[in-house]
């Protein structure tokens, strides 16, 4: 995970130097501040731009995927790990990372060659942001599957922290533990979109 730690350091540097441009862009017109979606989009694009630049420096591959995100490819101990870059929330019941998904499309590494030399694994390179749109946590975890909730979440394996802000307790377990709930508390339906990988994207 050494290169991922270095990638996280590069990404934090990008936000330190350029994160202020997000609020500057939003200040240009009141329409950009009607909902949180414009800020979320700008943060996501800055994350992806930072990841692309960092992978070039570190000798990692950054593979664009349908829906606008990307997979960071890292060969670790004979395994081709594909880290999907995704925004995460924090589950209030457990304090663990929470990534909503509406299908199992993410579980398939569609770009992998059938006769590839290394077996592939689906991982996530997750990030959280604060109310100001700045990075808080960066982490990596293997995707084990989907929860059986009415609003499915990714079930994650043990989490590797790539840098915590110290603004909240460290997650205690190995990923999301399913809970019974019928909707997303505190999130308006109009502020939740879905990309073509079947992953919900909150504003």
C-alpha cells in the first residue's frame, strides 16, 4: 500500500493548493449554491484530476470507467487490484464508511482481459469531505459484495487508512455492517444521482 499512501499525500497537496478554487467558482453565481450538487461535482472532479496526476508520478495506472470515475490499478503480490475512486459517507450507527450502490456492476472488472496474467480484485479508493468540500479521510478497502438493505451498500473488507484528519473517531470494523432502513436519512431524493456503474452519487 506504500504507493497508495503516496497517492493520498499527493491528493491532499492538490486540495491544499487548489481547493479554494471550488468556493471561488461557486461564488460566481447564486444559482451554483442552490443545492450541494455543484460543490460535490467540483470536489469530485478535483479528486479525479489529483488522482490522475498522482498515478503518473507514482507509476500506477489510472483507467477511466463508465460514469466518469476511474480505477487506479496496482499489482500487489501477484494480484491486479482495481481501486474505484468513490466518495463515501459515514454510517451514523457504526461510524464506519458507507458507500451506496444500486447494482452489482462495480463488482465486475470489465476492463480486465480474460487471459490476463494476474487475477483481478475489486477495491475502492474512498474519500470523505467536510461541509466546506475539503478532504477529510482517504482509505482503501476490498469490496466483498453488496448489503441486502432496501438501499444497498458496498460491503467492505478491512479498511486501510491513508490519512485521517483527526476530526472523527477511526472506524472500528472491517467495513459497512448492514442496518435496516428504508431511506437515506438527511439526503433529499433530488440530490441523489446514479452513475452508469450503478453507484449512487450524493450531492
